[in-house]
């Protein structure tokens, strides 16, 4: 499934590259590409979890009210980051961890 989503996203990017930036079609393809990128990330995260690989570190940055906290909650599959319709609700950097296994991170051998 991950390979299919990646290929589909690449095809959308190729089609989009032939369109004018200001066209409605370009915006539609951009929205689809962004959604496919999120799906691709979720599928890749699932594979890493199944393989019991080391933790994945992700930085989420963006302007005020762009949905950063909402994205963090989706990635963690829990309400870890506070969200609000008010601008500036989350003003300081935050860190979140999920299902940490100390043996994976603290190998003193």
C-alpha cells in the first residue's frame, strides 16, 4: 500500500508540474499531494512500529493556526497537544513521546 501511495503522489506531482501555479487544478492537485503525503507518513510510521525500530523523531513547524497541534494528535493517535480556535494557544515548543522503550535508547553496552 505504501508503494502505491508513493507512486500516486509522484504522478500527481508530475501532472501538477505542468499546470499554472494560479489555476484551480493546480490547487486541487496540491491538496491531493498534501493528503497523500500524510497518508504516506502514517503508513511508513506503521511499518516502523511493526518492525520495532527505534523511535521516529518528527519536527512540526508552521505558522499560527496552521494545524500543527492537530497533526501531532493525529500522528500520536491521542489528544496529547492542546488545540484551540484561538490564535497563539500553543506558543512554546513542546515535545511528546509515545510508547518509549528505554532499552532501545539507552544501550550502555
